[in-house]
């Protein structure tokens, strides 16, 4: 059984840990507000741009004149997964959930006979991927010095991925990240970003008014050639914003749970400490009484 001194030291250590976790929770909560606002502000533009690009792609007949980012390489053999995770831990299962979703996608593709490569964004995804796919990582973008996601970082990643696609290193690219829903829910998502997937033709209701005709000037191919690289950068930028909000949300929840668990442990240790202290006092009293009676 632990001595009173060791129990007292243990209680002090847990109290110090509780102070740290409580402070980290407050810092994460403060940073979450801005990160959540940035993520929510970026969603409408990214969603609308993706819809416009997909709509344009559905109107174009793929041919020699079509942009390669839309037409693809003509093959479907090598897939690249751009895995975006955080650079730090202490955020519960945030990073591991993203990696798990990417691995599920990779296993699905490998089951179909495809070759899977990885482009790592952030530090936390590399150890697991390097263990399961030691020769599958082709590049890594360091975000450890990035205080907040910037469009320049997303643009650099998008240009690097695009150049590798045009060089024939892969045929299809997917983006894996965490879609922020709330502090308790970050949904791991894997979206295809290269080549762009055209939307299915909408079902027209004969009882409703006919959809308005849209004419594009210049032609669709020219617009797509300008929009496709921008869309890739915007989708990566959105993923970085969603990841940051999701990380702080997960960290706030994890630190809140850690603070509560530390409080419970302190209560249990205090009970054990008080019982042993009372037992020690009782023993001393018995010894004193016994000595007095012996006299």
C-alpha cells in the first residue's frame, strides 16, 4: 500500500496535470471560435465553386481539346490520396479518424487492383502511413510553422499535386480531411479532386417550370481550364480550414474530459489518503493509550 507521502505527491501531481488540461481547454475554446468562423465562411464559396465546375464538366464532351484535369489520363490505375491531418496531438481521435478513413479508401482501391500513393499534409499522418505503406509516400507538405491555414499554403499544395498529375505520376487524386460539424463531431471525408467528377443530370419534374437555359462565354472548355486549378486549391484550402476547426473542437473536448477525469482521480486519491491518515492517527492513539495503561 502506498505511503501517505507518496499519496500526497500523487495528488499534487494530478492537480498540476488538471491545471494544465484546464488551461489547454480554455486556449482551444478561444482558438475554436475563430477557426470555426473561418471554416463556416469558406464553405459557401468552396461548395458553389465545386458545383459550378462539376456542372460545366457535365456539359462538355471529353475530347482531345478538353483540359487534362477534367479528362484525366485515360487510365484509372494509380490513385493519390492527399492526407491532411494536424501537426499536434492531445486531440482525442481526431487525427487517427482521418488516417483510418484514408486507409479504408486505400484498402478499397487496392482490393480493386489499383496502386495507391500518399501525399501527406501535416505531421500526424505520416507515422501510420509509413508503417502500412512504406514506399507509398511520394511527398509531404510541412505545416508545423503555419499558425493559421493560408490560401498560399493550399495553392502551393495544389500546384505541386497538379504538376505531379500532369507528369503522369498518378491518374486520380482524392482529398482526405475532417469535415467539422460540431465540437463533438468531426466527420472524416474523402473526396475526389482530380479529375473533376461531373454531376449527374438532374431529374426534371414535368409539373414544375423548366430550368433556365445558361449560356457560357467563352466556351465551357476555356472556363474549365481556368477554374479547375483554382478549384483544386480552394478545396484543399477548405480542407485545411475544416481541419483546424475540427482539431480545436476535438482538443477542447479531450481536455475537458481529461480535466474531469483528473478531478475524479483526485477525489479517489483523497479518500484513500484520508483513510490511511485516519488509520495512522488511530494506531498512534492506541499505542499511546496502551503505553499509559502499562505505566
